[in-house]
């Protein structure tokens, strides 16, 4: 069953991430309200079809410059939260 979740990011240029999951599989990702256009188009394409656990393993812990996180890392958090809300 597909569900949509809106995640409000912390310490990143993109302020929100919209995630659609089907069970534990990522169906769609959209970064909203800021961020680097190229990365924010590429990352969703790369994670669509992956499970929540796969996204966490690939993207979790990535930092952006001196920030404690990144848009990719926040996506890993977002998909986990979305899955657990289900």
C-alpha cells in the first residue's frame, strides 16, 4: 500500500522532502524549498526502487561541508520515519 510522507529537514538547504513508499520500497522522492538542483534531481532517481534499509546504508551519515548532515543523509532519516509512521 502506497503512502506519502512529508519530512521537514534539519541543517540542509532543502527544507522539506516528500517521500512515497510502498511498504518498505521507495517509490518517489521530491526535495522542496531549496537545495542544489542537480543533486536534488539525481538522488531521487538513484533511490527509487530501493528499500528503506538500502537507502539508509547508502546515504546515511553523508555530510555536506561543515554541516553535521546533508540532503542525502536527511533523506535516509526521512524514509525511515515514513516507514515507521506506516
